[in-house]
C-alpha cells in the first residue's frame, strides 16, 4: 500500500466512523405535533383554576373533569392527562422543557405562532420574513424536502396534518412531497367500505376554517396509510389543542390533549408491530409554540402573551438514552429539531444548510 492509498483509506474509514456514530439504530423518524399544547399541561397536568365554567368553559362538569384529570400531585396529574407520554416515553425516552427543573425548550422565532414555528422546526432556523399564517408557499427548504432527495429516502417522506396550511409550509409545488393535510387529509382514492365511510364522514363534518378536519381524522388516516405504505420519515400535525384554546374551552383542550396522547400511543404501538419499524423508529413530539399564563392569556399566544415562547419536546427511540424528564440540562430550541431528525437517520442536514441549528443528540446523550 502506498502512502496516498493509505491516506485515502484512513480518510474513508474516518468518514465512515463519523457517520455511523451519528446513524445509530434509527431507520425511521416521526415528528408529531400537538399545536399550541403548553408545557404547563405537559409537566404539571391540568390547571385547577381553569377547570370551571367561568375560566375554562364546560360541557363537562367541574366534578367530572376533576374525576378524570385532577390530583393534588402534579406528577400524578400529568400522568392522568398523558398516560402514554408519562408511563412510556418518560421511562424509555426523554422529555425536555420543564423549566422548573432547569430544562428550557423554546422557539427562537420571537413570534410564537404557528407558521413561524413549523418553519423553524422543519427548516432548522427562524425566518423573520414569515410573519403570518397566510404567508403562502415557504421559501425555505425543510429537512423533509431535503431528506426526500437523499439516497434511500425517495418517496419515503410523507406529510400528514389537519391544517390545510401545511401545503404551503412544506411548499408542495416545489418539494413534491406527498402532503395529506386539511382538504385532502382523507384518501379519496380509497374505495374500500372503510375508505368510503371515512370520506362520507369527512364530507358531512363541519370543518374548522372551512378546511381543517378534527384530529380524529388524522389518526385514522395515518394508521390506514401504514397498512400499505412504509414511509421512513413522517410529519404528523394535530391541531385541535390550539383551536379549542382559542375558543376559550379549557375543558375541551384537556380532553383533546388526552386524545392526542392516545393517538401517539396507537401510532407507536402499531409501528412497533411492523418489522420495518420495530426498534428502528424514533418519535419526536413537540408543540409549535406555547401559550400565555393566568386566567385569560392561556387562550392566546404570541408576542403579547409572555410564556408563549416555551415549548416541550418528548423523544423516544433506539438512539435516545432513557433519561426521562431532564433536569439541569442545556437550553434547547425548536430550530434544532430539523438537524436532529436528519442526524438520527445518519444524515447531516447542516452540510446542506449550514445556518440550521445543531442537532440535539449531544444533549440527549449527556447524563
Ligand atoms: Zn393558535
């Protein structure tokens, strides 16, 4: 072996080691959002002051809400609200964002509403140009679009969500990503009895903003899709937690949050029953923004409502050490999620987009 060959081999070996160090065991990643679900509820369960008609609205009586979700101990309370997240993710994975324990997770976009948040988490950086939910097609490439062009990912990256605006956020006409969101969430080409029933229900359901079906349509659509497809990367965006909060309906926010937890459990359990996904799949759960505090500001979010910048991140998968609820750990931002998704799959998103924030893997690995 001459010197040049030796150097070449050493370099190649170094590159292989570097990329396998990142690759780990994860072959598939699912990013799941509960829009505007606050860290308050995630880490301390339901807020007592909002469980009544005056501050939170009620179809469900305060007595019944308390029977479902109340306990004086916040650790029990949060488990009543999110049994899968606190029984399974918190024991086999990690949660970031409990500021009271010295773990901070925030949005970096300074606006704390939806489009800026979804752009930040999926492109890897905030973009001050995106200052409205009606911004239109996203000028930024997202990690989903980028991954779909990497070897092994063609046709394997898919977007699902209740919010029709995801067609813009993931720039459908440029990215050519398969996007099933809002008006086309339900698969109109499925003519099976089940598909026809779902279509019938969709057509006869009152849609939010005339375009967005309720969360339940999303869970069924994704689970059905997995019967015939094996995406390696999925975005799954739930919207009802934000919608009910804007309506001032805390009783429905907490029921919806509870349903979100069950939907994540159903998706996790289904995917763990499929060989291509079992023990090779990482779930990342988060919110696009937080909300305000107190008896009124919890309903809204943005620059006016302080606290809206705070989010939470939950992660479970074969490359995430089971460190549970993290304490006294480095502060993280939503913008780190894009590179994290790529790094878990052994891909370096920052090589293509150097402005993207660093992946979270160091934080997740640190005891
Ligand atoms: Zn909102």
